[in-house]
């Protein structure tokens, strides 16, 4: 099987934990001896500081990856409004084009073993005109990992996301169920992973508990386990 140059982290929705998961995966891959860069093609909802837009996801992804790259390469487009990128871009008179996104990605893919891409919102979010987040994943030719909520409603959202991805010929590597909020484990949380696997035939790579601490004693070990699974299934080659 072809070893991947990167992974596209998407979610069933906004706020599900894509940045949290991407950060955990970046740290775990670096610990395996790989060079890893994040890539956030478009970030909306950026706050303004001293006349500049601050993309908080990009900033935190760059922090965990310890790389010295220009922020414009890691995040070619920043938008102020917390809206779908195409809508925010129209209001802000920003012209998004895919050439800029693809060439920034290529620069990273040429320099790093792995590039971890975080989409914006879910797969069917418009980036400009009819170009969607799912089209970025397709154009970058990356397999996807879906971050899902744990509770009621997630079977539907996760299966819809898998089906949309597969219909466009994307390779879905797995689902990561993430507790972005503290929640007690009810019957749906307990049964959802197995139901999602059975109906989609896509593996649930991990269930990540709510934990502010991503280091030792937190979720670090879980991310290490996910990376080891990716290596074992030959989606990734470990450097050591
Ligand atoms: N397992 C977890 N334990 C504790 N906090 C978490 C966990 N997962 C996510 N969070 C927190 O939940 C919030 C939403 O997560 P995150 O920003 O990663 O979501 P997202 O899918 O990237 O959102 P967006 O669509 O805005 O990019 C953040 O404050 C994050 O720190
Ligand atoms: Mg995010």
C-alpha cells in the first residue's frame, strides 16, 4: 500500500475537536521521529490584533509542530467572520483560489515527511463558489480521518460524512470519536463505536476522553496508539 504524505483531518461538524486531534497526531508523529507540518488552507473566525488577523487554529498547530515556516504557507487564507469560508470571503472581498492552496501544500509536502491538514467545519463546507472542503481533500490526494462526536446523532453525521467522502473517491482511513466536552457515558456513547464500524466498515481508530491535558497522564498515549495503528496498517512509515 502507498505510504501517505499526509492526512486530511475532517469532522462531522465544527467544534468537534479537529484541531485537538490534529495537534495530538502531530505530537505523536514527531515522537516517532517524523518531520511533520500542519496545513490549514482556510481559517475563518480570526480575531483582529494590531491590524492583523490571528488564525488561532493555525497558531496552535504551528506551536505543537515546532516548525519555522511562514504563516502564509501554513495558512494561505485568513478570514474575520466566523462563517463558511466562501461566505466570509465574499463579505471581506477576499478571492480564494485553489492554485494558492495547492502550491502552499506542495511546498510543505516537498519538505516534510507528513503534512496534517485541517479542513474548515465539515466536508461539504463551501470554500469559494462551488468548491468545497471535500474538493480540497480530493485535490490534495490525501486520505481522510473523521473526527466525530460521541453521543446521540453521531451515527447519522458520521455515516453521511463517510458516504460523501467515498462517493467522491476519497479514502477514509478511520473515525476518531472525541469528547470535546465533558459528557457522561450513556447508552448511545457506549454503543455508537460498534454501530459505526458495523454499518460503515470503517474502523473507529480511538475514542478520546475529555482531557485538558494532552501530555503524559492525559491523551498522549491514545494518540501514540493511533499513530502505531496507522503504521501497522501501512498508512504511515515510522522513522524509528
Ligand atoms: N478531548 C478533548 N478534551 C478536552 N478538550 C477538548 C477535547 N477535544 C476538543 N477539546 C476542546 O474543545 C474545543 C473545540 O475543539 P477544536 O477547536 O479542536 O474543534 P474543531 O473541530 O477544530 O473546531 P473548528 O471547526 O472551529 O476548527 C476546543 O476548546 C478544544 O480545546
Ligand atoms: Mg479547528
